[in-house]
C-alpha cells in the first residue's frame, strides 16, 4: 500500500504577471543602487588617488633633497660688476659665498662707465650740497 505525505521539494515555479512586475521593479532598483555606489566608489577612489599622488610627489622631492644634500632656492645675493675681469659676480648676502659668475652684459659696461665718470649708481651714496644721500632721491 502507498502512503502519501506532504513534503517540501526544490522545484521549478513559474511567476505570474504580477510577480514578474515585482521582480522587474526590484531588479531596476538594485541596478540603480549598484550604479550609484559604483559612482561613489570612483569619486572616493579619485579623491584618495589625488591625495596619494600629492604625497608621493612630496616624498620624492624630500628623498631627492636628502640624497643630494641640497636644493635650489631663491637666495638674496649681492651683485658685483667686475669690469677688470668683465664678470657679474653673485655672492650670498648671508654668507658671502659666490654662487654664480657670468659674463657682463652690454648694459653692465655702460653702468661701469657711468660710475667711473663720477655719476652715482642707484642706491649708492653721493654728496649733494654737503650731505650724503642715496642716488636717485635728490
């Protein structure tokens, strides 16, 4: 004799039209949610990449400075025109060390000629009516 009882078995179930509409709506919402989260991920990743790139650039600069032991900077210097050697000499204001020499320019020779003829160079002290004043302020 056969015995029948109720059990659960994993089997094919076909959706009706109302259930299919519900699945489609949920699918659409999850696709949109995924796209939104992926866009946020890209934005955050881009922000972090920019920050990391900035730090990498600074690390590379510091490593280079450390390994070389120096860097180039704008440093206050005195400029001396040596008309005998026909050179422009740049010396640091703080240490007096010569940082660069280069050939005199055409206008430098004119400047030296003015100075040798007794004309004052801008910034130099000259005597006007018995008093010392800076050139260019008379």
